[in-house]
C-alpha cells in the first residue's frame, strides 16, 4: 500500500509539472485560446519579409493588438495584413502602419504611428499609409556592390 501512495503522489507531481510547463510555454508564446475584445483593421504592404501571424502590434511602445493573418493579393502583388486592435485603442484615419524589427535580428512587429486627423478607423477599415519591412540583406548588398562614380 505504501508503494502505491508514493507512485500516485509522484504521478500527480508529474502531471502538475507538465501542465505548469504547458501553461508557461503558451503564455510566453503569447497565444490565446479566447479572442480578445477589439476590432479588425487591414493594411497592404509591398513586403512583409519575416512578419508572422501572432506578431505584436505596438503603439507608443505598448502592445495594442496582434497580427491576425497575412495573405497575398496576386492582382496588386501586395501582402494584405489583418490586424486585431484591442478595444479602447483609437486609430486615426491617417495613421501609419510600419513593419519594424525588435533589435538588429529580432522578431518583426507592426508599429502604429498616430495621425493628426480626428476621423477614426472602425472595424473592417484599412490603414492606407504603410511602410514595408526593411531587408537587412538588401541594405548590405547595396552597400557592398555600390559603385563609385
């Protein structure tokens, strides 16, 4: 009977450990099983190199939403990025959505720079002013193969 109690207690601790590790991994990854209250916006970019669904949307250095999805539009040859913006965050009609990198080689995220218009974007509207991702490889290539004239 004593051996069974030790095995049962050990099993319970193992299950608690696995559940705790799983919760930590999901929390660190920023995943959520429940959709946060908010509204959807879209933005078109000529390049989203490295941006992934689930990436952070920031305003003034604070997380204000996430990237819901990224799709390719073959007609315009652009990427359409769907954003989920948190409730209570107001985005002006002339705001700028820019793809940035955290640090030199960090994760890509979208930075929203507020505009000056009083009109606000609502659910389903599009941010027209965008700045695409800057490719480090392209910058280095231009610098290396630059010809002096």
